[in-house]
C-alpha cells in the first residue's frame, strides 16, 4: 500500500486525502489544529463554490452539507456612479447552483470523517526540516498549507505573476439578519463595483450557526475602504463594514435596515496578500522533492471568488494523476506533470482574476453595461464563474467582445 503524506487540512488537502483514502491508499494528514479548534475558531475565508467544483465533492460522496446550505441560483453585478447612485444593475441565472459552506464547518467535518474512516491525523506544526525526514518515509509528500515557512520552498514564477504586492485590502464579516434583495425571488451572489474604491461582495452561505450572509469588502490599497488593518474587535469591524456600505453601496445597506448581527464570536477576518503563481515542486535540503497543492502554487486574489473552486479542481486533478501513476515512483517529473494538468484549467482563472484587479478597459465596461440590457450577456457573465475558460472567447479582446455583442444584440 502506497504511503502518502498531506500537510495541510484545507479544501484541497482534505478533499485529496479523502479521495485517496477511498481508493485504499495509506494517507496521513498533518495539521496544526484539531477539528474542534477549527470548528470553534475564526472564519478562514470567503468561499462560493460553483457547479463544476461542487461536482468534485459529489463524486467522492463528501458533499455533506448540500441539502443544508442555501442554493445560490444567480450572480449579479451593480456598479456605483456619481453620488453612490447605482448606474448598472443586473443578475444572471446560473445553469447549476452554487453554494457557500463556512470552511470551519467543512474542514472540521472532513477531518473528523477522515479519522473515522481510519486515516491518520497528526496535529503538529511542520517545518522544512520535518519534511526532509518525511520525504524518506513516504512515497509522496504534498504541501497543501498555503502560509508560513513551507511556502518558501516553492519559488515565485515571475512569468506568471504580474503583481508583487497586494492589490486589495480584504475584510470579511459573516452576519445574520440581512434582508433579501427585493428585485428577485432567488438567492444570488452580488458583486458591487465601486470604481477607484473597491468591491463589495454579498454571498449567501451556511455557517456554524446556520444560514448567513457574507459581507466581503475588497479595498484598493490606500483608498477609503483600506481601513481594517488595525481593527481587532469583531463588532468594530461590523460597524465599519456597514458604514462603508451606507456610503458606497446604499442599495445593499438598505438590506441591513432590519438590523444585522455577527454570526458568532469568530465571524470576522481581514488581511491582504499578493497574488502569485509559484513553482510546483519544492526542493528539500536533503535532496527530496515535495509537490505543492492549490493555494501553495496558485494563489489568486479572491475578487473572482475562485479560491475554493481552484482548490477542489486541483484536488481532483491530483487524485486522478496519482491513481493513474500506479506503482511508479512519484519523482519530480510526475510532480511537474500533475501540476501542468492542473494549470491547464488554473491559468484561465489567473488570467481573468489579474484582469479584474486592473482598471477595466473600455470594451469590458461596454460588456458589463450591455449585460444590463441583454440577458444572454448577463447569463454568460454569471456562468463564467463556473467556467472561467469561456472568457477567452469574448472578454479580453476588444474585437471578440464587439463580435459577441453584435451576435446577441437585437437587429436594428
């Protein structure tokens, strides 16, 4: 039986561990927190998983919260204009619903399930020196912990990383009590764009205390939304979040008129990081190699909501690559090949995300505006979140964008 070590207990690491376990592999997961510590700790992210990524969980039978989590059936965009008036507003229907499950729920539940099914969980921090030893004890070591010392083993790929500083200041607040959008009778993720200031995302989700909404500000560094850096009190973060909504997205603030409250004591998170693509293979001091997973090797800004989707897809690709590899050694060529298969999809996410961090060119503004008048455009935008590769055909190039709009615009 082949022995595999996975360092990190996030979306990709645990999904891959559970998948390998189901195929009879001897899998060990190393994590710095117990399931209970995760469950009762602070929120770790925003997440909205679209249909293709959700299917990777269904395929493994680990979609434990699918019947409980709100079904997100649309994705809408609003753009703020002069005096915070909403100058663009539309929503596109998703072909397959999306869902957002608080990673505290999911990771704690998956870690428990992995252990109950006979998997070995080692609760301990891991240093590079530890991996040097483990690489001689396991057939394959995967690093799925996207922060800390271990990431330093994976060098930055400058050719795929146009930004070397954070492009947004991030602030996440989980709440109860937000009212529904009056314009439609189905749940939708709302993307509110405030030019020159940042973005507010409102995501229906499921958290430790039940159904909720996630208020997520992305602020341009140094701008009026970049104010959360020194905030440590969750109630203060909620107050600032609502004040910014009142100022810049009053149509969303109206939904809070009935009173909102934090979902729990750990309902807030803030920070920033530079989007980066790293080399897939980490070289250990003793000569061994380890394979980077998901955010370790492709860390995009969350402006396009693709982090957990990328992680799920990475886990699915790596699982298939490991199963296909059989009894052959997991050498450097295998590791690079597995990553290259993942990059075939992830490159589209990285291109789209990096484009959305920059001021939009005129043809993109035209597309966003046209979506408010042409339902096929809104539909295609919304479903691009499930299949970002589609943007290649109509979004980046002005001529392709014009041709697409011409094909869907009514005659005359």
